[in-house]
C-alpha cells in the first residue's frame, strides 16, 4: 500500500524517544494510499480521510505512546498556547504553560536550552488512555523551540 501523507498544523516538542505533539491532522482523500485503504475498509475516501478539523494530542516516552482527540478544540486555542510558550521562553525564567486541562508543560532554562516536562491528561471518556502521564522531554535548544513555535503559529494563519 502507498504511504498516506498527513498534513496540517503540528507542534512537536521533544525528541524521537520522548515527545508530546499537538496536531490537527489533515489527510487528502485523493492520495492513492487513501483510495486503497478506503476501498479495503468499505468506506468512501472522504470518510476514511476524515474532516481534518479535529485537534489531537500524541505522546511517547519509554517506548510507550498514545494519543487522544480533542473534539471542540479550536485553532485559536492552539495559537494561544503557542503564544504563551513564546512569551515564557522570551522571559527566560522557569515557567508552566497550560493547554486546557489536557496538557501542561513545565520548563526551566539550562544554558542555551530548556528542560521540558509534559503532563498529559487524557479526557475521562477515553478509557483506553485515561491515565495521566508525566513525560520528561529532555533539554531542547531555545532557538529550535522558538523556530518551531513560529512555524506552528504560521501554519495556523
């Protein structure tokens, strides 16, 4: 099967080993992989691809990951979270930033980087992933974080 490309805004914080991502995945229903998968699933390509307007949180640490959707979350809320992070990074003091009641980041400066800890709390109705998680994301370079935040905010515009 052809790979399925996923587009849409995404804020990825962490490394390949430990991360948290806030994303609004969008899949083009005309992709060959989508057409094949939809046919195999017995649904239309549009139904298989989904609407592309639902935000999600994805995370991984210690080779265990998960994720959950955030129905009703809006682009403005994601942008507010990214702006909150930008302001806090510019202040160069330890901080806590929150995205609703599902994601809280604690950060402290360490040289030219920030040590991030993410607290992820899935919605209670998502019983498979209902356990809150604390993820140590490691030290991330300040310049990289700021560039990623700017790219993310630009993708929302």
